[in-house]
């Protein structure tokens, strides 16, 4: 071959090679640089996450399996017995593109379904009732599409009901039992539960995780399991101001493995009553927020005790005076925002209408009328309690008002700061619709009593200076000396940089660090009412009685009323009137 021909052949071969190499380059590496393309490593592919058993995802345009079609047909027929929100969530869930049956197939229940059913049957050990969550057994032979669909519907509705009950849904509105219970159980929406259950690798663990994780709930639950499976009594303790351990951790190995089919031992009346009391108080924990806060104040009314908790540890506890049965302290959660030093006191509407108005209606406008009638003047009544009256923000003379016909709600009554102020030197404000708060009091002798249901709803704190030190030390890093200077100074409001949750609770039973059940008096008579709503039967609790203390208080109040009437009859002046009813306006 001539040299020219060799060169031509070489050039042709090189051109062909270039074309072939370019084609391979574009095909393999082109997406890295082609305009608008996405590099492979920009897309996250989870190769280690296989699809869950029972959660088949067919193509959106694929025809639904016969069992799914049957489910969609049968679901509306459950409207009468199903929770409306649950049914609506299920309708949306099973009609979304690509969905299939989650729990059943023509072969019966999936393994995930069997795990969930096993957990439902242990509901009694969580303070619920297993009888509320029936699931039908399926035959061994293959199921028809209709039977598979019906089983899927029944199990899904049952799981949603369990999720609701685990979060306090047996009594979704506690205020229907008593308007003192201003709480909203943290029930999860049904659509979220369905999505969570579909995605859960272990649905039984998911169901357990729905229950409260609060330390005392865990301890009550552990005690419940021991009582039900052993029938042994515990030693009850009463009245101590300490002994509550916040270090509880859930022992799932010991508690989840209980055999639900094992025969329960005969229970003595006392153990049966203890179990009922535990169930009532476990339910109260379900009504609290899922997270109480890393730093919070906990006021337990029947215990007459306040605690400050930080990271699960009690950093301060103190006696409190709570509302008397006629003026009960409400149960709710709110955020503390302000601490007021040397506060003034504004008389709440309830006290104005129930106690102050009758006194003013019986008073006079002073002058000769007061002299001859023997009744104190309106000014005398208010001055006896160091009160000033205001209308539209302007102080007025109470003797110029006809209190017999006046709307007392249109007037403000205030007590200025000072040694006679019923709030003492400090109050802790967590705004709420009940107008209750925590505060100091000049009546220090009250904290020596075992029964301290003596206020008009607000909580008086045994050592308010220590409470202020703890709260402001946490919020602002202030020293004791800095806080002490506020007590020595004048009126001042301190806004908290981070709001502090305050939880007002009504627990009549807790577990101490020895594992014993501690009980407290049912101050407002709520246990039996909650027990009836919860258990569907009458329950009676033998609890700490305050009958003697209440009787003594009522006798003291009657004596004060007689002295007040005698004072009015003799017109002996405001000093004696103050002595007779000096405690009547304490919040």
C-alpha cells in the first residue's frame, strides 16, 4: 500500500475511534455536565430500607386488588359504630393512590398485624381495658376479598381507638366531669396515627410509645402490673412532703412480657380499691401535655405541695395553701411570665360578687344614717380591709355610691402594697382565664396545718423567697443577693426571659421511691366522678379524710359571721369588723 493510502486509512480509523469514544462518553458521563441534568449522587437512594411487610405500593394506575375494592365498598357501612374522625381518616387513607391493605391479605393477618394484636391484648397492663379492643380471629383457610377487607377495617378502627385511649381519649373533655378540669388530652389526629402505623416497622412498639412517659405514670403502671399479677398489697403512706422519686425508667422487659392469658389472682377489697385509684390517677397523667418542659413548676392540689423540676429532678419543693372546697383551685397548665415584687391586690370578680357585695349592700353612706342605724359606712367596710375603690381608673368615695343598686362588677377594688396586703411581698403570674396565681401571704401560721385547703383558689407559697431565688436563678442567672434586693425594694415587675410552664394537677395517688402507693385526700370529691366515667361503674375510695379540719373551718366561719352580726348591731366600729372577717378576702 502506498504511503498516501496508509495515511488516509489511518485518518479514517482515527475518526471512527473518536466517534465511538464520544458516544460512550456522552452515554456514560454526559449527565454530569449536560445542561439541566441531575448528577446521580444528588439523588438519595435508600437501598437499606426495604418496603414494610403488608404495605404494598402498586402503581397508581394499576387496578386495585379485589380486597381493596371491597374495603372501599364496606367502609361507609361502619359509620354508625365507628368514630367519625377515624372513619373520615380511613376513607382518605384507603382511597389515596398506590395504597393497599396494611394488615391483611387473602392469607390472613400479616406478621405486623399479629404483633399489633398481641399488644392490644395487653391493654389492661397499661391502665386501659383489653375488652375495649376486640379483634376477631381469622380462619386458617384463604380469605375471600370481602373477609380480608372486613378484617382490615375492624383492626384499623381498633388500633385508632387504642391510640385515642392511650392519649386520654376515653374522657376527651374532662371539663364535662367538672369545670375545674380545664385540660385537653393530647390526642393525635387519626390521619397521623394511620401514617405512623403504616410506616412503623414494629407497630406494637409504636402503640406502647403512645402512652405518657412521665415518671409517675411509669411508676403507677409498674405498680398496677405488680398488683394485678401478684395480688400483693402495698404499704400506703400519707401526708409526707417528700419521697417522690423522679428517676423512673420504663422496664419493658419485665412489663411487656406479662402473659395476658395467665389467670389473675384473687384480689382483696383493698388491692382492688388501690387498683381503681391507680387507674384514675394514670388517666389524669394522660390529660397532661406530652412534654411538661425541661424546667417547670408542678402544683399538686390534694397534696398541698409545689415542686420545681429541672431535667427530671426536683430542685425545690414547698408547702402551699390551695383553694377550699367552696372556692376550689382549678386544674390546668399555663406559662409563668412575670414575677411581681410588693404587688397590689385587685379583688377578683368572684370575691367581689359573693363576699364584698353583701357587705357593701348592708353598709351606709356614713353621716347620721350610720350613727343611728348602727351599720358601718361603706368607707368603713373598705378601710377595714385596706381597700380602695375605682371607677374607670379613678379613685372614688365609696360613701357616694348606692351599693344596693350598683353593679359591683363596674368597680375595681384594690389593696395597695404593704404589710397588710393579702399577697404579701411577691406573686408569681401565669395568665389564665381562672385568674389564679401563686403568692406570698402574711398568714404564716396556715402552713403548720396538715389541711391547707383554705384559700379562695390561688396558691399561697410557704417560702416564696426561695421560690423566687430558684426561678430567677434559672431564668436570669441572678444570685440570692440580687433577689433579696428586690424584696427590700419597692414595687417592681420582672418579666421572665423564658416562660416557665406551670402545671396545676389533682393527683390523689403517687408512688414513692420505695414503690409504695401514697394517697392524698380527695379535696373536691373528683375521684369517684372520674372513676364512674372511666370504669363505667360506681367506685368508692377510702381516702385521707379532712372532715374534722373542714368542720373546724366551717365552725370558725360561723363564729366569725356571728361576731360580724354582733359588731354591726353594736356599731362598735371598723376595728372589730376587721377582726371578725379579717380572713374573708384572702385569695
